[in-house]
C-alpha cells in the first residue's frame, strides 16, 4: 500500500512538473492531432481543402470573458496545419528532401467574435507557392451560421529544398502541367508579399 502511494505521488509530481515547466496541454493535443490525422483520417491531395473543429473553452477567452482571445486563433492554427501536413504528405515530403518548414509570416483579419462555448471549424488550403514558400489560407467558420469569423494567410517558409519541386511531386505532375494547376496569385496576397519585402528591406537597412 505504501509503495502504491509513493508511485501515485511520483506520477502526480511528474504531471505537476510537466504542467509547470511546459505547456503540457499543447504538446498532448498536438500529438493527438498527428495521430488522428495519420491513422483515422483519409489522405487528401495537396490542393484539397481540409477542415478541423474546435470549441472556445474557458481557457481560450480574453480577460473580459467575452470572446476567444486573439492569440488563441493562431494557436488553433498549429493543430489545423499539422492535420493538413499529415493528410497531404507535405511535411513528410519536405523531410524526405532534407528540408524543414517554418512559419515565415502570418496575417489575420478578425471579422466577428467567437463566443465562449461556441463551436468553430477551421478550413485550410494552399492558395499559392513559389520556390521558397507555400502560402496557405485558413478560415474560422461557425457552423451554425456558416459565417467566416476570421481569415488568416500564412507563409510557410521551406528551408533547404525547393517548394516548387515539393508541390510538383505531390501533384504527381510534370513541370509543364504544374503551371496550369497552380492557382493565380491572389491580389491581397501579392500586396502582402510586397509589404513583407518592404519590411525586410527596412530591417536590412537598419530602419
């Protein structure tokens, strides 16, 4: 009995330590998201749209307890994106090429609150790519009214390999066919890329 108490106490101490030193819930949910996407969801093509669901809990609200905290939107995208990476094979293909992928830039436009205990859907899709980056669009939608609560554009920077080659292989198309299947660069994304380039130039010039 005494041994059991020590074991339970040790486990409780370990869990407490993990919660104090790491955002344990985040890592646990990320691992679950990967497992579900890999083993329980169907594979999809790289240009398909995927979706995940979430609920605004009390741990997600702002200080006024009125709506989902602005930062939580971007946190939720980590889980939506890993679902997309796993189901399309994008991350696996990048790793096979000896590369890596990081978030290069992100912009979000909030349109309407996500209230506490509201259910929401996140859609994810590739909207453009070049040799260095894959651009994705995410939408937060409340299923009850099908309203887009927020829209996000992310630049996924591909390191040590060519993003064009990655997409071409995932499309299973020849070079001349890829161009015809590549989405046109949306105007708002073009302006956003230009803005980022101006910002980078300013930083290089010491502004």
